[in-house]
């Protein structure tokens, strides 16, 4: 799992960087039309840390880690290795699923931080170097708009996405049908189901976090 | 020891021997397909029972129920007089520690070396921290199956027969009370097959292990079995010692033990032969 985590860093960083860079290119014209191009960083960075960073990193991991988990457990299932674990009086959930779930829960937020970081860097590079936005203004507006809360939401989401990927992938591996076709089918289903649960969880968590924010927002203003 | 075997044999005939595994009205269906049909039998402690029968007759499914790797559709399974088929997985862990199971294809963990495979059950259940002690156990178990020196090989590098022998070494790693063998001699050369037979007998003789052997190999069945059970279409059609089976009047039993093809099967072959050979030959060859 450590290797899966470490080896996922480059692909997740590349994903993040391209997301940030693309957002910069796409959003510049709209904002420049209103004379708000210096606020481009706000749009890019909020989008990256709250939504696109966690979601796209999770989708990338669903393909990478999820596919590997399902293929590994599915092959173990069809070659009776999971039954062998059970026959020796060991719980396969504890021995095979628990460490994978734990790794996925812990690694997905960490990898999301890498995606976020590269998204922010990629967006800034395109905005400042290619689009010629004033660097100081770009960062000032961004820093003023992106709060710790926004980053935390993204990382909290990633924690749930990691759980969904591991649960879906392990379940599909354990219930895999016989033969090479069965394992292939289980991998496909695991990715599709993980993808859909990531999007569904993203929506549900967005609603939940928004409500939490609205409850605590008045208290925050009282403190300030 | 011989005296004890004789005594046990006598007890068996009088129906007083202690049953270690028992099934009552065991029925298993996969969807609509009936695989085991109302099977009630008991496996005597310290004996070797062989289950024979044609492929797909439910032999493997039967022994998987003994260790509750499968749950019955109807009926009960008992181990040492305690019902086990309704236990949760956590409780079954304690029951399964008394069993060794040799899977048909070995089911070795392919991400682990031979030594790690054999260590697995030991490390899971006995908290032996001394690696030298574990190495000694692994060496001894591998020596029993004639594979000492293969500790650092991965299963992918072994032949089918070697994999099966490593799987057997793993099955006996915890010195279980009951060993379930799913076709232990299939895929082995005749000499290795006989070594496995001798090993089954040795475990029974020296450690009092109860063995249930699923096999097609009649030579092996006759050699190791105190009792032979024949399954056909999910039912027990013959049950007794080797002589009883040899002289059994049921035609399917005779056909199976002599490896004879039935007239019905021959008729099918004759019908398909003409279609299979003539139809697809290139014209040049006619």
C-alpha cells in the first residue's frame, strides 16, 4: 500500500497541475471581460481545493488503486486463496480488507494535498507567466478568498472518497465471478461503482458541509 | 498402535466409534441445481475416510461444508457434537483451527514465498516470535513433503505437483486434528502419489489425525481408506471398507472403480465421431 501511495504521487500531481492550468485558460476570458482578471486565482484555487482536486485525484486513484485491489482480491478469490485464508481460521476481512481500507483512507487525503498543491501551482504559472496577471495581486486575492475551511472540506471529502474506493473495490474482488472474464468484469464494475459513489458522495458532502458552514458562520462573525 | 486400530475398527462395525464430524440431512443447491441431496453421515475420529465419485458429483462441496466454507441450503453440520453451520465467521475461526484443508489447486498465496505460505497459519495463531523456531517448523514440514530447500521459491516457479505438496505442508502446519484433502494425488507422478498416500497413513498412525480424502484415484483410495463413501448425483450410493466397495453390487460403483465408460457414453461418442471428423476436414484430405 505504501508503494501504491508513493507511486500514485506523480499521476495525481500531473492531474492536479493540468486541472489548475486548464481552469486558468478557460476562466480568464470571462473574468477579463469584466476587468476582474486579478481575481482569477480566487476561482482557480477555490475550485481546485474544494472540488476538482479531491474529485479528480479520487477518480485517478479509483482507476489506479481500485483496479489493482479488485484484480488482486478477485484473482485470490477465483484461485481459492481467500477460502484458504478462511480455512486457516483467519478472517479475510481483517487480514485482507482492513489494511487496504486503512491505507486508502489515509492515502487519498495525502494524495489530494499533492493534487491541490499542483493545481494551485499550475493555475498560478499559467495566470502569471502566460496570461500576464500581476503576481502580487493574484496571490493577495487568492489568499484573502481561500480559507482553511475550504482546504479542510476538500481533504475531508478525500477521506470519504478513499473509503468508498476501498470498500467498492474490495467488495467487487470478494464477489468476483470465475475466470479471467470474471476478474475483468469485477475491475470494470469496481471502477464504475467507485466513480459514481465519488460523485454521489461529493454532492452529499457538499450539501452537508454547506449546512455545517451556515450553522457556524454566524458564530464566526460573533467571535471576530 | 495396531491394537488401537483394531479396537477402533471393531468399534466402527458396532457403531460405537466417536464421530468427529457429522452431517444431518445436508442439502446444497446452487440456484436450481441440487448438488448434495439429503446427506446424513458421520466421520469417525482417527480414521481415514475417502470420498469417491465422478467429477461434479459434489465431493468438494461436501468437504467444504465440513469446515463451513459453504453453508448448507438445508440440514446441519456438527463438529465434535457441536452444531457449526450456523456459527458466525468469528466463532468459526476457532473451529477451523482444528482443520487442515488441502485445496484442489493448492490455493497457495502467490505473493508469498513457499516459507511464508507455511508460516502464515503459524504466525496467525501461535505468537512465536523466534524466527529460528519458525524456520525449523517450516523446514520440518517441507521435509515431510520432500521439498526442503524450496523455502525461498515463489509458487509461480513451482510445478503443479510441487505446489500441491507445499499446500499440503501448509495444511499440516498447525498439526490439525482433521485434515481434508481435495484430490491430493491428482497431477502427481505415481511415486509422489504414493508418498502422499504414505504421508496420510503416517499422520493417521502417529498423530491420530482424522483424514477425509476426496479422490478419483482408486489405488490411493484403497491404500489409505478405512472407509470409502461413493457419491453420485449428490447422494451416497455406497459406504463401507475397501472390500465392501470392491464387491458392491451397484453397477455405477463397479463402473467407477474399474474406470469403465458406460454404453450410453459410448453411444454419444459414436454419434459425435462422424460429425466431428468428417464435417470440418479440408476437401484436399478427403
